[in-house]
């Protein structure tokens, strides 16, 4: 098969080594250099997802990488999305639409049937772009899974793509990671690895430098560069994301319930831009303390996560709190009077909600997927300052709630289906909470996360461009290495 676009693939020695951000950085760098660039990930497993302009569902990372490449997100950038619903199986989304639920063993037997979907998506991008930056998943050296791989070396072979292998030095053992991964590859797979990248470095380069030539000699693969440890305010989908445990300072304390199946936790990124706010993710009742606002975020398993809250005491602790409570998507559904699942979308039956909002949610077999934008109407209570605020985001949910309006509120309890609701109005929320607390902050204009992220993509590209041997990267891209 002859391809037009030039591919380059980012694989990792394990999960969470930084593949998504390195992919995003290269998307922005190639675009800055005048090449029309698209990201691609054949199969993604994540609870964070995004809606494309044509109302289809892809992984958040690919939507983020498309933004870095200054192009619209497309379902062709992520033809297969797996959203775990429990420890044994996932919702399988193919070409942006739900194909059904499959247990892990069932999907493992089935996935090779999806190769035509993968290659059709890839060919669509190939016809439109100059460069395709492909992201792998986990590690290519899972020797029990390699035979039927469709996302790492299997994808590299289908696209005839050279590979850059990324290792995470911050977690330790990076040279064992790189050497072990390369040595566990088959000969033809090993030949595809054209360079390695050491990511998340903090320390003295003088101490690290001698090891670079040693690992090059051991693996017979060039080190393309060492990328320093940096934090970027860019949407992150990995379940291992350090933002879920990160500590921050701020006089306004926002407690987010960390459900076992939390989804779209990037909804709160805008608060990190405020020096007055801090976001904490809470798993136990004794961690809740006395926050200034509690947020119930999205959930892939709304009923199960509601039962989890009920059993561990968090539901009672939230209901006894005197602060504003805000629910988004699944969290909004939990705040209502009841959840009715007659179709078996999650668990058939009728379930008592938290009773804090006058809404009833009925699950449907069809998933709502839509981009939304507009202006909020009149908001009551502690967050009345949000009245008239502009919003832009997306809805992605199985249920329908019987109360109309973009935000439903009662007695300082608020609910909405809009992901990204705070992206343009986080400063107003913080100002409202400061006022309730008797603080008079000197706040600037509303934070616009689209502008923040755009600056962060440029900063990410600048850091990675300075860290990598871009001459070598271009030689690899052009098939000269």
C-alpha cells in the first residue's frame, strides 16, 4: 500500500511516559514548519472523551493533539475508543459511535476485525495531510499481546511508520525501560525504532550525558534528545495523571469527588489559572473537610459511582456541607431525585438520587453527543455572578434529565450536562466564592481556556524543539535514517 502523507510514530516503554504530549508537540512543530499535520491513534482506552464538530466521539488526547496541529478534530484521528465501565470490560466505540460492551477477552478476539476501520480512517487522513503523527498505547513489548497488536508495532507496520521510543526518567529505571523494550522486540520491529527520547528529566545534564552514549551503544539506536520535566496546562486524559493528586495553594478550596470511574476531569483545568483557587480530588468523607465548593464530575458509571459515594459516606458528607455543590454530566444526574434505567444502559432499575435537584434522569440507548455554546441565563444563589456568562463546550451522555436549561439550580446546588462549562467563566466562579467568603480579590477578566491552551501548545513545542535533535527527526520523517 502506498501512502502520500509521511508518518512518524511515538511509542512508549509504558503507560504515562508522555507519549500524548510528545505527539502534540510534534504536531505543533510540524505545523509551525508549514506542514499540514494530523494526529492518529488507532485504539485509545480512556474515560476522557471529546465530541467532534460532526457529533462523534474520540479520545480527549486526539482532540487536544488536533488543536495543537491547528486542525479540526475528526473521528478518523481515533477510530477505536474503549471506555472502561468496570474492571472486566469496556464500552467499544468505533468510528465515533457505540458498538457495544465487550469483556476484555471478547474484545481481544474481536479487535482484528476492526483493522479495515483503522485503515479506512488512516487513509482518509493520508489523503488530506502532509504528516501523520501516530501515537501508540502502553508498551510495544507486551509479549503476550504482540501477536494481535493493532496499536503499537502492528500499527507501525500497517502505516510503514518509523518509531520514536519514549522513556520516563522521572519514574526511574529509564535505561532499563529503553533497553528492555528494544530487546523484547522482533528483529523487524527493532529496525523500525529509529531513535529514543528520554522524557521528564530534572537534574544535572552533565551527570546524565555519559549514559546517553552507553544506551546508544547497547541498543544500537540514537538518542534523539532529553526533554525536561515541565507541567503544561493542556488537556490530559491519562488515568495516572498527576493532576488528580497534585497539591496547590489558594484561598478558595474546590473539592472534586474522585469517582472510581471519573471522566473528563479536565473540566477543572481553568481553575489552575487562578492564584486564588485550588482544586483537590477527594475519595473519602474525612478528606472533604470544609471546602468553598464541591464538584461532582462526570462519570462513566453513574449509578455505580453514586452507590460508591453512598457506601463510603461521601454522599452524606456532601449533603451536610454548607457550600455550593456543582454537578457536571454524571454528577448532575446523581444530584437529582432519581435515576431510571429501563434499557440497561448501566444497571436496569430505578435508583434514588441525592435529592438535591428537582430532576429525574432516564437512561436511553442513544448517546447524546453535541457541541454547545451560548450565554447563561439568570443564575440564583451563591453563583449568581455567572448570570450572562458565555460558555462553550460539549455534551456527551446516555441519559435525559427532565429539567430544561443549561444550568439547573436550587439552594446553591447546580447541575449541567456541559463539559467545559468553566473554561470561559472560572474567574467569575472564583469571584463569587470569594464574595461568599468575605474576600475581595483583584481579579482580571474571565479566563478563556482556549487562549490559555493555545499559548501552552506553543510553549510545549518550544521546549520539545529545543530538547530534540530536530535535524535527526526530519531525517527519520523523510526516510533518510
